[in-house]
């Protein structure tokens, strides 16, 4: 593929990237500049400048080094990038379709053991086998798991960005770098005419033994590896749509430095009445006006209130009956679940009918949050976890208050910002049928089926009046 102005080798330590770079540099028209964005050096260890750009200048503007590299290289410039290099560079290269992506991976266990050996021997590459240092490190299960998680997260991020931007990459594994045709295939992918006649073996393989023979505790290593879920058996995919920060819904006090992040179908009205007792409220924020409010209220605290899933689902259901907040749900329930909700604003005539409708809606919510319907997920039906993840795109709340400890939580907040606690307004029952009359074991079970992530994530037990 031609038309590239640069390339990046997305790899990790001990994946064979040194060997790959030495062979790429042997191809006419390709120049790889090492770990150009390593936090401690530029290109190679001990080097603190390149193309007239110093470490300090690179730190202030990594794009300056990218531009200088492209302008000052005779041939197609590139560099190696690892997950712990300057994170700003990731966006710069991944969003640039003119930057070719070469993705090099290696068996994660082999990479980890190789890293342990190099760390203990302080021998990070080998040009002459007579200088080989041999050590046998101890396999550390926790360390390996943390390293594996970080690398897998980085690979997932790379794949996601390539998919979203419609880009293709050249993938190769550790074993592939010893294949001359594969290396020449990279040259073809990059669109340069040069080819190798033979591989460059400047760097020698340091530890050719089996993995068992490389560590001091092979039996302990095998036992630890057996506990790692490599096939994602315990992973449950989450098909609930991601939510945005919902900044326009945030409410702040113009008087005291408190910012409320409401969760729909929660005790929003009660909290707003309490916050209004301190004075004028401000809303309809965008990110710029929210930033100005924060600047004008030093020491500000943000908070939200978590309502039990049963109480929240019932509030959303009752509001749905009264206000028709999700008009597409009525025909859907009639068509799919063979259940007909009463007309907008009417509600059910009896508690039994109201309760039966609630069970049907809870069943529907299970399918909705699993991504098994064609309907969108409105905020009042979204899980607490999804809403908080949306908040985090702008700002995670300082304090999460449980509704059953609302007064205690708000009192703590008032103390935090140095104002006297105002009495919490009484709770007002606004629904035709109170939850206490509707609740039962079947309601709890159906809610837990739908909102099991919230139960697990936040430790909710069964609802209690």
C-alpha cells in the first residue's frame, strides 16, 4: 500500500522490536528512529535530542518531534511505540491515516519472562553470544497479571481506533520477524521499492530454552497460569450503550460550591429542593459554562445519589405510565410481550394490574440492557454503572450518596464546603401505587435479572422499605 508519509511500530518491550527495527533499517527507503517517545530518552538509551528537538521540547510538544522527524528523514520515517510511551502520541499517529501501522505482538508469557531476565541481568539486547548472561527469575503471578492486563487493554484500544477510523494495519508475531518474505512484505505495505536479500542478525536471541526452564518456580508458574481466564470464560459482554456526560442536566448552586449530577428516576426533586434552600440554582450547562462555574466556586464538590434498582425501576415505570416518556414502548410491549399498557396518564385501575405491568416491564428491561431489542435506552432505564461511566467523561462525582443515607451524606457535603446543614425536605410520594404495596420476591428477582451489574457493582441487597 503506497501513500504513507510515516509509520509506527506498535509493540511492547521484549517482543522482538529491536530485531525488527534493524531489518527495517536495512531496507532502502525506510528509517526507523527507535523509541522516539520513550519517557526517558529519544530513540535510544542515553540520547536526549533528535532532529534539533530536546527532551524538554518534546515534552512540551510531541508533535514538534513528529514534524521534525518527517522533515529531516531521507526516506520513510518511523519509530517504535509502546503502551507506556507518551500517551499524546497515540492519538497523533492513530488519527493520521498517512501514518502506517505495523503491529508486533508476542506470546505474553514469553515476553514477560524475557523482560524479567533482562531486568535482572541488565542485558537488554545481545550482539555476541559469548557475552550472554544467564539468570533464572522468579515468576510473579500478580506482576504478570498486571502486565497482561495493561498490554491487552492497549491492544484493544489500538484495534478499536483502527476500526473506528477505517484503517488497516500490518500484523506480525514474534516468530514472523524471522521470515524474510514477511519483512519484505512490510516494505510492500509501506510502499517502498527496497527489499532485503537476507535478514540482518545484529541482535541475537538471548534465551532459547523452554519457558519452564527459564524460571526458578515453574510449578508455581503453571498453577498460577491455570487460574488465568485466557478464553474469557468469566467475561460477560456488556451490550448496554455507552452514555455521554449529560452536562446540560447538571445543577449547581449559585451560592454554595455544590454541583449535583442527577440520575434519572432517582430522588432528583427532593435533592433539588434541598439544594435550592441555599439560594438560586443554575442549570442548562455546557462544558464551557460548567468550567466557569467551577472557577467561580473554589473548593466545589460534586455529588450524585444512588437509588436502589428496585425503587429506581419502579419510579421510572410509574413515570412512564403518567408521562409517556418512552412512547415507542407501548406498541413494542403489545407486539412482543403481548401486554398492553394503559393510555398515557391513565395508569392501571388496580394494584394487581399495576404490579403485573411492572413485572412485564422489568422483563423487557433485561432484554433492553442486553442489547436484544431495537429500542434505545433512555436515561431513566439505563444502569447506574452506565450513567456513572458517562459522568466520568466529563467529571466523576466526588461523592456517591446512597438514598437510604441521604441525610447523612448531604450533611457531610455541607460540612465539606463549610456551610450549615439545611434540613432535608420530606420525601413526597408522587406515584399512584407506592412501592411498598407493589414489592415482593418476584419483583426483587426480576429487577436483579435486569440490573445484575448494578447489584454486583454496588453491593445492593434486597430492597427494604
